[in-house]
C-alpha cells in the first residue's frame, strides 16, 4: 500500500457519497429485476423498504439516515423512467430500535403488508442479517450496505 491513508487497496480514493450513489444505483438495478414490476403489480410505484437502527444502542450507525433519505427522496421526487413508463419511488423507512427481532419483523411487514419491491438494510449485522433472511425467504431483492 502506498502510505496514503485516504486510498484503498487499489490506490483509489472512494468517498462516502460515491458509496451511497453506488448503493442507490445497485438498488435500482435490483428493483428493475423484480418480478412485481413486470407483472404490473406496482401501479407505477416502486416501493423500497429501508431498515436501519435510529434508536437504541446502535443509533449512532443510523444518525445520518434522515439526511440521506431526504436527499434520496428529493432526487427521486419526479420518479424514474423504466421502459418508457414513469414510476414514482416510495421509500418506506423503519427503525429497528437496535433489536434484531424487530428488524426481522419490520422486514416481514414491509414485504407482506406493504409489498415492497426492494429492501435496503444498513448499519450492522444485527440489522442486515435478519432482514436478508426475511427477504431471501420471501424472494424479495435485498441490498445491505455500510456494515462493519
């Protein structure tokens, strides 16, 4: 390694913003492969579940979530075009209260009640693992990010 602490293993500096933009792009790519979209089940709305800890002992990991979600909602306010059709993007965010059991239940609720097309979880394995398990069981695309 070159001795520059700002550079990764390949000598390339990656900012938090670039990681978040990449995660958002990956999320949309996964959503585009969701069978619900092409089966006409979305009524022109893409629903994205977002699960993170914003209270409890892990709240520090979710401290920036309101800001990032606000930026994402602003950027997606006019919707996105897919195959000549405009889709509104609705982000349904939930707080795990730093409880893995609650993370799992929130994921199941977003999948079964809210019918999300994509799930995004973040922050710690106590959040991402139970969410990923629920998504895998239900066949819903899931993306986890910013996990130590």
